C-alpha cells in the first residue's frame, strides 16, 4: 500500500465529524426498527440489517455503536437507548460458556459504559459502576474457563469445539485483560485458582506460535516473503495436545490468508502489547507466568509480522484489502496491489470490515512503538481516511449500514449479491460498522492527545 508521511489525526477530523453524524442517525433508526427477539443484527441484505444464526456475537456491537457515537457527539438519546438494552438484553452474554466472543459483546457494552463513567462523560454512580465491573469480572472468568490444555500452555477454543483455535479470539482477549485489571480471577475444582493474566498470555503464545507464520519453513508455504501469513483456525488433537494442521472456516484455504483473520491478529496482538506494557513487573511474579519482557517480545513479534504482511502483501494501493490474499479469481484483476481496491469489480469482493479492524491494529502498534512505529501509524491513518469517504462510507439514509462493502462468509455464500452484480458489494456488517467507529474514537483521541488505550 501507499501512504503519506504527513497525514495527521487532526486532518481527518472534518471527515470524521461527517461520518459520525451519519452513523448516529443510522444507529437510532436501526434501533427503532429492530426487534430484540429476532436475534442480533449481523449484516445487511439490500441495505437492511438481517440476523444470521451462528452465534449472537454481534449484539454488543449494535449497542456499542450507540455508545461510541454518544461519546463523540454528546447525543444523549444514544446513551439512553444503549443503557436500556445493556440492562435488558446483555446478561446472557456474560455467562455464555459456548463461545469465544465475550470480548466482542461485553467490552463494547459494559466496558464502554464503565469507561464513560470513569472519564466523567456520564454521571458517577457507585452502584452502577459496580454493576458494570461485576459484569466484566464475570465475563472474563467465564471466557477463561473455556480452555483446552496443551503440554506447554493452552488456548480458549472457538465455538467449533475444543480442538479449534480461532485467530479471532486474539481480539476478545481484552475481556480477560479487563477482568484481571479489576483484580478478578477464576476459581475451579477444589477451589483451584486460575490467574486470568496467565490464561491470556498462554492463549496469545499459542496463537502466535501456531496461527502466525514467520517464514521459518514450518510447511512448504512458510517462506520468508510471506512472513506474517495468518491462519484462521488451527486444529489440535485434544487427547495428546499435538498440533495437527492449519484450517480455515471463512478463508479460501488454510494456506492463504483470510484478511479479516489477519486483521484480528494485527489488532489483538497490538492491543495486548499495549496492555502488557502498562502492567508493573510485580504482576508477572505469579507461578507459571512468563517474564514481562518475554511476553512483550512475543506479542511485538506477532504484531509486527502481521502488520507488515498487511501493508506489503494483503492490501491494495489505497490500503483496502480483498477478502482473501489467495482468492481464486484475484489474478483476473491484474496487478491489484499496484492500484486502489475496486469494490465494484466482477471477480472478488473487497472486505472493508477487515480494513477497518486492520487500521486500528496499525494505529495501536504505531503508537506503542513511538517514532519507530511511524510507518504503521501513517498506514492506519491512510486506511481510515479512505474508509470515511465514498464509496465506503454509507451516505444513503435508506441504507442501515455505516461501512459499505463488508464481507461475512464468502465460502458459505452468505453475502448478498445485488441483481446487477456478480459478487457481493454495497453491504455492511455490524462488526465492520463497530470497528470503524471504534477506530474513529481512537483517531479522535490521538487528535486531542488523550489517547484511548485498551478498554
């Protein structure tokens, strides 16, 4: 991708303001139409949000959109609607033992409300704050209890089963971090205590070792020029703990890179690097935990590798990515990396949601590295600048999405293809909308020098 060396967060603020106005209007209109018993809105079909039965992993994003828009616009109606839904509709997500999604649903709701109260954006209330913090503690412990042990560590398995390690979970580790930060832990059989920081770091280490490739010859396709290649799913033999093979649920193949999975890795490793760096050395004295320096080295290596891969291998000239780096008809676009992404082509869809997630990963890595991370910061700002312009920003008031040209599950054919098109285009996803807004919050905080850290 190509990016300027002089783009600043402040320069993006007029466009961000316009995007937030549109997003706020769409968030209110969707809330008025959507019925909670219908499930969680997942992605749009002909401009209208629909549900898709997999897991209810996007419900927190719907209400999180309202909270981020409130934070940045001050529109109290957005706060009111979100608070009501969090109290009435989110409790089951706190104790859901069958998913790896706690960090998605619960940080974007209870976490934002806690953050807003501590920042003085909403009135302070001791019992309300305790309610939010108790929810986060419960969620982090329940998420950490979903565990597959390996001879050297372990991981939080995906909803596919104990054998399945999704790279997506790197982004949901924030709930384990939040619960640990609040002084909570997990208590199991015979009152055995489990350190949530230990679980977080063990999961991150397993993901870094098995879902990320570093050009070291792990398989025939693990070559130096593809350092940072990311696998969506890793399969283990749960009886022996032995790694079996890479896999992919939503990508083209286990040996190509599904770009949303890559983006989850970029953001997850970068965010956890920030978090771990913020902790005192004393917190790493617990039995079984690595030294702080060792943990930071592992996280930084994975974050750099995946961010470099995105910049050099996965994105078009303008920083936007297609849905998979090995998509079977991508070659029909010619030298696609040397020109801006084309969401209206006839061969392979772009995935703007992956780009929005990746942008935040680049910004966070750039920030934590300081001057050494300037290129990452510039790349992240360039992607945001592109996404808050048409044709990616949804300006049609009748379209319920905020970020256009998102892709959900290309192999399953779940994405809507307009009657005049050959491939999906022009639609939105709830995770794409949310992560664009969260990235805009991050850029805004960079612009006013009050950095929005992890949660």
